[in-house]
C-alpha cells in the first residue's frame, strides 16, 4: 500500500513522457509566427468574431472555425498573446493530450499500453517539433 501523497511509478512514467515531449517542443517556443499564422492572426485582430466565423478571412478551402478562427481570436485578440504565448498554449495542450492518451490507454489495455501509446505520440508527432533550418 502506498502512502498518501506518494507518487506511483506509473505517474512518474507519465511525468517523464510529458517532460520529454516538452523538451522536444522547447525549440518551437522561441519561434515567431510561421506560414498562415500571420494571415489568421491579422484577421483575428481586424474583424469581430462573427465576421471571422463567416469563413471569409481565413485560408480559402480550409475553414476550421474552432481550431483556427476562434483559436486566434480568443488567444490573440481577447487575451493579447503574441507568438510566444501561442506556442506556450500549444505546448501545454500537447502535454495535456499526452496525459490523456496515457490514461485512455491504461483504461483500455493496461499501464504498459498507456505508456507505449503516449510515448508513440510524443516521439512521432511532427507538429511539436520546430522546422529544420
């Protein structure tokens, strides 16, 4: 029986995976905006939310009202985050998804499966790595 407040091995493994993921993500924290971020951020600063959700100011053919228009409007216009803030939000979201994958895998197939699924996500997800220069 473990004592109250003690950290289990399974939780340490999850923490280690999150830290590994954040270490892999770290280079991206110092980047500015890239690609279509400029267009979407500019639109979020210029237009009210209703106008953004119309789909007329994003990237033509890629209308994603929650993951793009609402995302840039909320974090950029409402909270005033710049590129570093956006990257930090993304890094924290990445860490949360890693934990969710670990827990879901544990529930479905046991602790080892959860760790392996989370490890695969951390190691193979290309979105968390900064572009090569």
